[in-house]
């Protein structure tokens, strides 16, 4: 079956400071639906669609018991909407599709059948399917052959093959009703006891006295390294939330150039950019130019790609050179983009397969 483009365009990759997941947009409620565990510890996250554009969103409601969460897109953003199924509940042997971004990879669609329409697990009934559900798929839609959402994917067993689960659409509908009690779209937790919304951090539900996990109200603190990198990004005019690609990993575009910042296993803070591909001829002048590039930047070639990079041991962030290192990080994206333009215009280098234009094709 060919799924409609609108349902595919309604699915997003969700980035937090801790990892990635999936979600989908419902225009009727103007929210992105995902799992609670995907955004736990975050108040503001990054959304990325198939077009690679990124948008910020606020976490406005989480339901730890149902493992659901709703995000409110910022800046008045609206997009293609998924459609919830209004028909009969799914049955065993129904064909279903898992949509999302497994392992943080590009968008995928996986086909399977419903193994059990009511599998009791962790205190609730879930849809079980043999479609591949991997980390990163969590929060994405499970859809039927009409392209309608019948469930919200949740990865329960990461080591199991052909065993995936989804929260039934009726559970999602019930939780969507709670948005009526949050007109200001403030951050709220749904009590696991009485189901009322709680807007302030507390040990016990003010409505029923149920004990609450205090971590539900807390943001996961950034590491010292992450705070330092994001400070550098912010000072260079970049919203750090929109660059997050997981734990201590950042990825974004400066012009056409893909910028990645990460920490290697040997504890080197590294910024790297695949700026362009080697030209087919007249390589010697280009090599001379690359070898003449002055510190702190370094140029190299790997699989016909020309890379520009900067690296420094993480201990430099706590040394007298910390300001210098952070300034180099802030300067690196523009230096990489300028190098790309120079190599393409003066030496005939070819556009990178990692460029923004190529990523959107």
C-alpha cells in the first residue's frame, strides 16, 4: 500500500539533550504527540521533519502512566496533520505500518501485522505487532492501511525481534481530552492516581494525595561540557536546542555546510564539517591550498570528501584556554562555510552529498 504523503510529512524526529525519538502532528489539537519517556527531563525540544527543517517545541503535558506526551510547536508553526482512526479497533492479523526515525536515522516505514490487539503489559493494554520497532521509533504513529493512526509506537523490548508495541488510539484520545484543562499550555504532569493535571512540582498529588516521582518535574541538567558548547553556540547566534542530536552531540547547518560537534572516545572535543567533494581534475593546486590552511583548523580527505575540523582535549575547557577554545568553536561554522565557497569557486570542488540541498532531495 502507498501511504499518503501527508501522513509521512506529519511525522517528526524529536531531539533532546539525551537522545532522539519520533512524534506526529495533530492539527486539530495543534500538538505533536510522542512518548513520555522520549521527552522526560526536557521542557523544550527540537523537531525535525523530512525536509530537514528544525522547529522548537515546548513540552506541555506528559502522562507517565500511559507513556504519552504532548508538545506545543513554537512561533505559530503548523504543518501536515496525521488523522486518528475513527473506525473499529484493530484486530489480530490486521496489516499495520510503523512510521518514524529508528536509531535517529532518516524516516522509515516498516510493515507488519497485529499479533495481539490487547496485550497486557506494564499495567495497560497495548497493541502488539511483528513490525520492527527500534529505539528512535518511540512516539511515532502506528497506522492502518488507510493511513489512519491506530496507535502510538513504544519500544519496550530492545533485544527482541519481531515484537513491537503501540498505545491504542483510544488511550491517546482520552489523554487529548486533558488539554482542555491546560488552556495556557503550561507544563503539566497527569497524576498516575486520579488523572488530574498538576502544574507545580510536588511530592504528592494535591487532588488525591498520590505519591509522585519528583524527577517528572525536573529537567535533566546538562553536563559541564554540554553547557560550555551550548553557551558557545548561543553566543554565535544559534539556538542550542535546535542543534541537539543526542547526548553531547550537536548537528546543524551553516549555509550549505553540515556542522557536527561531539566528543570522541579519547575525550577530544571535535567539530567537523564535510565541506565538499574532490574535483575530478587539477587536484594539485587544491592540495597545496588545503595544506596551507592555518591552525586552529585542519583539513583532510576521506572517501573523496574534503573535511574541515577543529579538535581540543576536553580538559582545555577547564584551563586558562577555555575562552579561546569556545571562541574557536563559535568561529568554526563560518570558517567552514567560507572554505566551502572558496574551494568550489576557485578549485572546482563539487558540492558535498552532506550539503543542505542534497539532504532535501
